């Protein structure tokens, strides 16, 4: 049926049995017969024929649209199957979110390398936007990153874990044992961003639009610098229940960050392009998911 599907696509796209036959390098009568056999197998009319012309039926339009996806999936399956059996060294390019930490990611890299020793792993790290750009431009095959956009069918989105947003403040700020701080309470205190100038605008947009932060921003280069500013009551730092482990709780304290009493949760996924899925990409994603189980 796969060959008949190719013939049908050619007929629809050329609007002609004659031109489709020439494109497929078979006779017009043969391609006409193949389309009739396809219709017989399906039990529906794909084309309404009138003399030497035809119109695509509603069922035919549906079949035309979706059989292209099927053929693309089959082609991808064939290519990935052949790739696995090749003796040539295979390269898998993966990226991870620099601010998250590396424990689970490096565990996955180690396990993957043991199971697939012939696959060379190339690793990149970066901010969310840097990783997204690497994936969009196909410079990496898979990234481990946080979710900042609506999930898209253009990408495979494998959920891994989530984490409660936290705010780190000095020990003298917000006295008492408050276990949560609303973003509105922070409006007069600078918000510290650990990023560089190239990513500042992206980070500020995310903090304002998603987290509801209205403070002024203060840029720093690393956690040590950010922690010193927090400890000296010069600003606050947004982390989450995972990344707060990078802070020294002797000099700063953390509380849940909420927005209008709504808890803020950060979700993490493995992302890869849906049209670039393959055995090794999916295997790496499965191992990464297991590391968070």
C-alpha cells in the first residue's frame, strides 16, 4: 500500500494521471489501476472521475493529507534502522540547563555511554533561550530544559520533573517564620538575575510575564555574587526547591514564592524535534526520565 500511497500523492499534486505517471516512471494505465486498487482496499472513493478530469473527494483529501505523514514516518523509520546497523561512529548532541545542576544529566550520559559505546556524545550547556536556539537550528538533537513556552507538536516533550519556585532573601528580611512570600511583597527590592547581557531581556520578560515580578533587576555573573548581594540585603534571588541547594542557608533563607497566593511551579522536560526522533535520541530521553523517577 505504501507504493500506492505515493502514486495517489503524485496524482493529487500533479492534478493529472498523465503527469503523475511520468513523474513516477510508470504508464498512465498502470497508475490508474493502482489508484483503483487502493480505493478497493480502503472501500471508499478517493477521486470523483468525470471523463479525463477528476476531483478529490472529502475522504481523498483526508487520506492525501495524512498519508504524507505516514510515508514520512516510514522513511524516518528506515533511516534510523539503517543508522543503528552502520559501523560508522554515531554522534548524539545533547544540551542541559546550566542553572539546574548536572547530577541526573551526567548519570544519564554515563549510563547511555555504557549501553551504546559506539555513540559519541557531544554536550552543550546554556540558558533556556540558548538551548532552545541550538535545538531550533538543529545544532543539538535533544535538550534538557525548563518549560517557558506552550508545548508544541513540532517537538517531542518528555516531562521529567517539576519544582516549586522559591525566593532567597537575607536572614534579616521578612522577619518571622513565614514559609511563603508573595511577589507583591518584593516590589521595592531589586531582583537579582544570574545571566549575561545577551540574555537579560529574555530573562526579564520571563520573570515579569510568567512569575509576575515587578521589581527592578540587578545583573550578576554567578551564584557567589548573587548570594553575597542577598546576604547583605541588596536584593533577592529566585531559585526553586531544586536549585536552592546551591545556596548557603547559614547566610540566606528561602521561602516559597507565590503570585497572588498562587503557587509557582517550574517544569522540566526533555525536548527534541518531532521530525528528528530516532532510536538513540529516544533512548537517551528514556534514561534521563528514569534518572528522575
